[in-house]
């Protein structure tokens, strides 16, 4: 199938929300109507489309031109638009107190300097504005399985979860956090909440009967909300 057609984008969207069905309940895209929303890390524009559909005034950044052009093409297929820029989220090209909502799903933990991004998010949020996003959890079944495969079964049980995830999970340098670590990282915000979510990545390769019994506290994804 040709890429970047409407059918291709719809298949990408269907797969994303089938695999991560909780995105809608966490993001609550419809509350973006009439608000100025920035997405950090637009990727293929799947979530960005939801903000635009909801009637938000959309802005988006990504490190690559490919992501920006893909997202622009994605929105154009639906007659929608966004202010899209290739930019490093560690130095956002926006003025202070510009956005009502900043959204970033599964992006910050890939940065070399996550705290720089968090500080920038707070800077560009209006007073009372909200950050919504997701970062990986280190005390999770998914992280444990990676450690078992790349540490224990590889004959290197002394390797830490941090080391294994940084070298064998998605991009080099991928990070994952505990709840206390995240609370500290977002301590400059007036309010903060973190909710672990058990994912398909936690349940994969486990007996089917076991999946429903995994406690949410062992989830690979941690949904985050923080108010400036």
C-alpha cells in the first residue's frame, strides 16, 4: 500500500489506538476546543489530528523534517492545519506563557536531557495551563522482560535496568522512571499526577490468562498530568 494516503493514515491510526486504547481517555482531545495546544514530538501526526479535529489551535514540533511533512500531509487530507516546526524540544522556539495545553506522548524519555524539555514545557505554558503526556516506567513488566532477555539470559545479570533499556529499547539512550523520580522531575509544577498503565508490551509473551491480573503499578506506560 502506498504511504501517506488517507487509507494508510487510517490504518496507522487504527493500529495505534487498538494497541494503546487509553490514549483518548488520558489526552481528552475534545477539551482542546478553542485552546492553544502544542504537541512535542508529532511523529506521523495521529494524535495531532485528534487535537485539530477537536477544534484546537494546533502547534507541533519534531526533530525531523520527515515527521513535520508527514504530519502536515496527514492534516491536509482532512482539511485541517497546524503550525508545525522542526525544532529541538530542549529549546522550544516559543515565547513564555503561550499555550493552554502541552502534549507529549512517549517522547521525552528519548531525549538526552529530559529535564530541559520539562523546563521548556513549563516555560511555554500559561499559568494554570496543563501538560499531558506519557513516559516509560522502569518498575514494569516490559522493563523486566527486557532485563531478563538482555541481562539474565545473556549471562550478564549485573546489568541494571537503566543500562539494558538505554542500549536495547527503541533508540539508544531510552530512559524509564520510577514514580518518585517523576514527581521530582515535575516538582516545579503546582500540581502533578502519575498513573501507571499496563500495556500490550507488558502482556506480550505472557500466558493470556495472566494479562488481566497484572497490577496497574507494573505498567510500562506512566500517564502524566501537570499544572503550571
